[in-house]
C-alpha cells in the first residue's frame, strides 16, 4: 500500500442484494471476487461478514480504480439469471431427482460440485419436499455461465444411486458397520442418504453426488453388504458325530450362538445346518468341528491264553484315554485258530538238556491248544491267536 492509495468501504446488505447476498457466504466466491478486483481493477479488497448479515467490502488502491469498483460490484449482482428445472422435455432426470429425493442433503452437494468447477450459483427448491430445483447464476462477463453448462454438469457429472439392495436379514453388527462406514466417508461432494425406521431393523441407503465418488462408495458399501449376507451351510458330519453333538454339546452350541448374537448366528443341529454372515462361515464351522470327537481303533495281537481284562485294567485304560481327551466305546476280543506243522526229526536226540526241555514245556503250556494230531511222522498243533481291538475316541 502506497501513500497515494485511496480506501473506501462498501456496505452490502440484504436490502440491496436480497437473496444474492448468500454468494458471500461461500469462501470460494469471496476468494474469486478478491482475485477479480485485483486483476481487473488493481485494488485490494477485504471482506468482512457481520452478524447483522451485512457485508463490508474495504477497497484500497488508486482513487479512480476504487471508484470504478464501487460501481462494478453492485452491477455484478444485478446481472444474474434464475432458472427452474421443470421442463419435462429436457430436464427429465433432474425433475426425477427433485421429486424423488426429499433429503435436504443434496442442495449443498450440487452447490459444492458447481463451486469446484468455479461456477458460482445459488440453489434451492421451489417447494420444501417435492419442488423443482431452482438456480441463480451470474451473467456478468467475468462470472458468466449459461444454463446449458449447468445442465451438462448435472447430467454428466452427478450420479444418483437409488435404494442399494440390502441383505434380507439385517443384523446388529451390520447396522454398526454401516454407521461406521458412513461416518468415515463424509464428503462435501457426496450425500449418503441413510433412512432408518423406528422399531425396525430395515434401512435404505441411496447415494447422490459426484459420479466417480458415488460409484466408488457404492462398491465399498456392496462389499460390506456381501460380508454380512446370511447364508445357510449343511454340516459335513456323519451319524455318530451328529449323535454326539446332540447328546453332549447343546450348551456349547448355544454358547457359540450367544457369542455371535449380534451377527444372528443360528445353529440348527437337528437339521445338521447352521446360518451365519458370509465372513463368519468358516469361523463357525471350525468352532463346531472343535466340539467333535474323532473315532479311531487301536488294535494289538498276542499269542497266548485268552485276554481277560480285570477291573483294574479297565480303569487304567480309561485313565490313559481320558488324559488324552478321549473315551473308550468298547473293547472286543477275537480268537483266531491257526495251524502250524512241525517237521519230523531226522534222528533221535538223547542229549537234550533238562533246562531246554523245561523252557519248551513252559512255552507249550502257555499256548491255548485245541488239538494236536500226528500224521505222516509229523505233529500238527492247532493254536489260538488272540487279537484285541479297542475303538477309542
């Protein structure tokens, strides 16, 4: 600022600008008019908004330029045009928006999209809910815009995605995730129209705003919807496992349902099925599988007398199996007869030691022989082969 600078204050009020005074509430417009006055009139302009809704413009520069600006600024607001989008031949889509969208969120969105294009406008509806869109814009050379330009932006750069399909069964967790998602996606160029109904879990969500932004948000929202869509799954269990779950695991299955009650998890064990959101299917299946026991058979064989297990033996076996988180269903003993041929001795051996004879007799007496026969100079001995098996879980 030089010594020769001249300063003058211009007061603009609702009395002389009427509703056009709202242009100054837009910070982008204030910046633009300051740049315009500096470039075209070489003056600095300070703008002060008062609580009385009056606007103080302090203009500083050469006296001649300041006086010219004092005339230009009021003329700027006199050169405005108003258009109502109610022509059914050329405004079909815009009319549909104005009649179908009752939310007051969309006017600021349209305003912001226009601002980003440096097209300064004022938007409102001719009636509160079902009125037509009405816009005021400048026709002054430096701020000039046409109705066709505005219509082109509305038709080509704005998208309305109506009533995105929701899951058939709405869970509390889904509602929580949707609320968090909407809160994290606030954007001045997009309105997320979220309708809730008292005492109901039903919701409706529509998107209105900048086309690319609206499509991206729809894609992200669809991912949440797919994640929480309830699906039913048949359990891959056999008859024994099914009976075991019915007899022993009802409380544990109820605990799983309660753990995921906000996700509406349901386990219908009698029908061998459960239902859960998509993202929980594998988790629920693993939890059910953990409750199941797996049946195995332990088998051993020995040659000797029939196996007889005492009560003590049973207790020891059960203790061993229980320590490894299992149980014994049953113990079976089978005896199999086998035939062994003893070759004929080539000569009489008289010098066999007494100890060898004693060991032979002890071994022989331990065998459960059913029959000994002598045939063609050889001895055939029929023995029992004890085989025990214990199905263990």
